[in-house]
C-alpha cells in the first residue's frame, strides 16, 4: 500500500514542502490543509485534495488545535504527516504525535521514501553528524526546515477544495493578549550579512551593520558570535536560532558548523569570507574570499563611495 | 505554587561519539545543563513565591547526581534523578512518556517548565509530547513569563513577531535560552542544601512497562549516520581581496534588481 500524504500548513503554505510531498507520493494524491486565500496556489504545486481554514485563524490554543488536527488526520487516513518546522507547527506536531501514537522527527533537511517508509535526514548530536531516521509506527510524522526544498510547478486541474472550520474548546486554555509585529524579521531579508566568531568584537559587528545598511541587507550572527556577546540572540542563524533563505547570504568569519549550515543552506547565493582557506564554510559557498574580512569590507566601501 | 522543571544534561563539547546503535555515548564526556533548561529553572525559582516549591527532574546517567546536587545548592527545593539503563536510547516520545510518569508520581504540579530545546538533539519536541501525555496545554518558545492575579502570561517569539498569551494552569511552558540567567548560590541556599539529598527514581518505582522505555519504546530509529551536511556548493575561492570585494558588490547589485 502506498503512503497517504497530508501536508499541514495552517498558518501559510510552504511551497517547497508541498512539492516534496507530491514528488514522494508518486501517483497517490497529496492532501493539504492551508489558509483559504492560498487554495489556488496549492493546486499550482500539485495538491489534489485541498482543505482550507479561515485566514484569520490563529490556533493559539495549540492543544485544542492538535486534537482537531489529529481527528482530521485519522478521518483522512493520513499515514505520512508533514509540516514546516515553524515555531507554531513545532509546538503542535508533538501533541498530535502523542495522540496518534506516531513517531515524529524534527527539523528534517532531506526526505526520501523506502517502500512505504519515510527516511528522514537531519543534523544530530551537535554539529558533527547527519542522521537518517526511520519511523516504526503506522503514522509517520516530520517537521521540515522551511526553504529546504525547491518548488516545481505541477498544475492540478481537478483538485477538490473543501472548507474546514477548526473546533473551538468551550474551556479556552490559551488565549492571545496582544500581538507584536516586529520590524522586518531576519527571515524576510533578501540580503544577509552574517558574522561569526571571526568578527572578533562588538565594534566589528558595528562595521558589518554599517555595510549592511549601505547595501540594503540585514545583519545576522552565528551561535559562537552570540555566545561571545558580539551580537544579540535574535540575530542568531542556525539550529538554535532562526532559519533564513535570503537571495544572498554573506558569511563573514564563520567557520561553517553543521548547526549554522542548517539555518542558511536554503539561501540563493552564498558568499563566504574567511581568513582560513580550510574553513568548511567554503565548501558550502558559491563564492569564497580568502582573507581578512575587514580589508574586504574596506575595498567594498572604496568601490561604493 | 508547585513548579516542576525538567532538565537535560548535554555534552559540554560537540566532539561526541555514538555507539553501534547510534546512541550518544554519555559516559566518557563531561555533562553540563542545557542552557535553555537553566533559563527555565531560573524562571521557576523566580515564580515559586514564598509558599511555593521548585522540583527539578532530570533523566540520565547516575553521574548526574553531582550536577543535581549543585542545583540544590542554588536553591532548588527538590532534585530528582530518573536513572535506569532501560531508558537509554529513548527518542522524544519515550522520553516524554518517562517524564510524564515521573511528573505524575512526584506531583501534582501547577506548572511544568522545560528548556525550548536541547543543544545536542535540538528537536524541541519533548515539551509538547509531555503536555500531550499529561493532557494539559502547552506553549513553546517563550522568553518572558509574568504572573498576575493567579494568571500566567507568557511572551512567545514567532517568525513574524511575537505574541503575549494567557495560559491557564496546569500547563507545560518551554523557555528560550538566555531569557533568564541562572542565579548563583547564596549563603542561605547553600546552608539549606546541606539537609537535602538528590532523590532517585527508577522505572520500576514508576511502574513503566519495559516496552515503553528507551530504545524499545521509541517510534523513531536512527538507521544511518554520515558526517556530511548536504548541499555542497564548492564555489571558486578568490585570494585577491580587491577582485573579491568587487565580485561581492556585484552579487549585492544582482539581488537589488
């Protein structure tokens, strides 16, 4: 029996994830749950069974939402359940997995099929290893790093679109008091200048900020730089920070630990600047500059001004 | 208020090794508390109130007793070590099952705090599964907790900003690293700790069936490992910094188009 795929994007479509599910499911139709306004987009990327929820749905009572989603998953006979590894979905899926007696793998960076079994690849044990994980339960679940998979258009003509209304608990356990929209989150920037331990100081980061401002980019940091106190935690890119997929990612003084790579491997173009020609980051860059980063920045400023 | 803080000890180095079943070898490495779990503990200590108590629960090898004793010195009321060879190799589900059984044995608790994820496994799944097992609400990824009029408000960071949520208790809340800095021992907390002992819990005490424990109770299994991160690009390397800087500018301008 082939696997029955359910893609959960209730807070926004992850096109790459849907495309991956369509690729892995073969001839079996892929089912997706997403906000109403994205229904047509889902059919463009190969979804045949489209379930929509109201655009304004927030799902803050995640335990209740997880209960409703679990019921739906059973009703739809889903055997593979995938979701983007956003903060909210990473909160909801563990509760679903518990209810559904399903194995769940977090933050996958690759997915393949072995008969009806999903092989999930993710970084493990700090920064040194990649693990392939197999799930033994009937229902297999995984969250996937946003921006990991490429989008391929496959227009579906005969898609079925159904409206759903998530249940509301009579006894509300979690409710929103205020919403804070922060200015331009890092994961929306098109150009990111990321500094590592090699930046060496807080002043170094100021220089990087100045350059980013001139070139219309945002500043990010590696965990090492945050731990050293060079940059605030909200700037941290990588497994313990945020995932970004900008058009251009410039890694400055970053060695390239797997943990960091996991947060930026979806970037369009990667440029690495490092004085150590053997730094692993060069293997993951489209263009490398071997040398002192401050000199490189000076040359850039000279050409700019 | 009675607060339970679940804490994990992680290797202090990233140079770790795995055994034939891809289980992390924790015997040979120095273990330290996961940074986010220390944040969770400090939040717990601040909100326990004058009548309240903070219990720390850790699952891991017997040598963790020393790490737990250090937490007693920092002012924790009760430190419990759940150590059992049958728990080795637990995935997030088997871990949550064991922690939930221990929480039910030690509780009831008004609030259960965890770090948002451990730096070794980095799954962040245990808090949600624990909440699932205990049938209580869960809020992950918080960086500020406020108690007002018996109600808990938490500040939760999302990709698009943040939300402030009101959570009814009991609940599981996971706390981000660096949100609260764990306090140092005080003279009175050191004195109090002298009368305390780290308590031991075993799978038998909890009445957990063996098939739900450790590797046996896990629904996910590691089947292979490699040391390569996918997505090699291996682009050219430039040593002339003027040429490099000029190419870098060109990349930036291409994005601008």
